């Protein structure tokens, strides 16, 4: 299968951002599941339990302006205009007064999109932006606060469908309660007992950033007032006989790290292990525990 990565159609406002990329060169190990697919034509709802691709929790436009409102879909800011508008162009102005993004508005169109999240680096910096609708010699303006607020809402063990024992992998539910979208490009674990657990990308390091869930890469974009459940392909709580912890009533503390272009979020958790080993491969020397209970601990926060 040929995979094509989305590129910027409007390079001028972004020339200054091409070299910025996502800090620490985190995206070297992209795979097909981490690339954009089906951006055009995708839609969603604003249901927080749904991992949505669009959001309607938007600021109110100024009275008597050409703006009907804004929402988000995938990596884009979607601008809705009045039926009788005469807008030629939309400019999104950053805090420093520069043009972050711009797009022409086709005659008769009442919707236009501005891309604000990029998987190749250069996503928007958090803060208040001015959306300017250019109408010949005049313009209308509205302010938009782009500030994601990311947290880990829940961590739960994956269980085997057949025997209901833990598989060693962990579901991580991430929520965004802020007014701006972001992209969850990696989730890693610190202090995991399994040496091959999903890694946190540090400095110029690389890691396998693929997710098993969600299967649709569009849902890696976390819109305002939404949450999404993530699952990496590799195990986390995998124990061997040589480890200092066992599956016979021991506990271990580890840290879940959610990585986005707008900073890392760390959430410490405690895993209580019991029930003995879940041996599904007799040849393996490391196994998950049968029973795992996860508790979120205090002390999590932004590590950006």
C-alpha cells in the first residue's frame, strides 16, 4: 500500500515553522497508522465518550459579522460563514501578529478550512488567535482561544476475551477539556517492569509511535471537550521470575506519559498484581499477571 503524507498547500505563512518541527524530533518513526488518512469527508460529533473528529464547542462570533461560528475537524479549524457573505480570504493571525495560516474562500461557499495541526511539525502554538475575514477593502475579526487541556482520565488493563485474564497491555483514556485541539502522537510508560514496554520519546530519541487503538488515525486528533481511548501494541505489565515484583499480591508504580505537540502529560499510576501468572505461551519467560487493578495517583501534570 502506498502511503502519502499530508503536506502544506500554503507554504508561505509556514516558512518560519518548517524547521521548528515537533520538539525533540519525535516523529522519525512514523508508520502508516500514524499518517493522515481520509481527512476529507470525515465527520464526527461532540460526544466526549466517542473520540470525536469534530467539535462544535466554539466561541460565539461577533454580532452582525460574516461569521456563523467555528468548529474543528481532524487537524483543521472549520469556519462557517453566513449565506450572503462577500468574503474573499480568511487569515488566522498568531499572537505575534504574523499570519499563521490563510485560505481563499470560493465564491458561494459558506465553509472554509484552515489546517492548524501538522504531523510533519509546525502545529499552532497555544494562545489567542485572531480570525480575519477579508472582504475587499474591509474585514471582520473574531478571537479564537486555542489552548488544549489534556489529562489522563482513566487507565485500565486489557483482558483476554476468552479467559478474562490480563494481557499485560493497558488502555489509556485521554481527555481534552480545553478550547483548542491537539494530536496525541505517542503514549509511553516509565518504570514499567517489561523492558520492551512502549517507550517515551526523549530528546532526539525515537520510538514506535503506532497505536492499535484507535484504528483510525483521524481519532488521534483530540478535539475540545472530547476523550479517546488508546492502546499500544506492546505489553506494559509483563513480569518474569527474576523481577523484584511478582503476580502474588505485589504492587508497582509507573508513569503514563501522553505526548502531544503542545507538551507531555505525565500521570503516575499504581498497579496491584495478583492471581499468579497468566501463562498463554509456555515457551515465554515473561508473562502478564492474571489480575491487575489500576489506580491513578496524584502528582500528574504537564511536563512541557
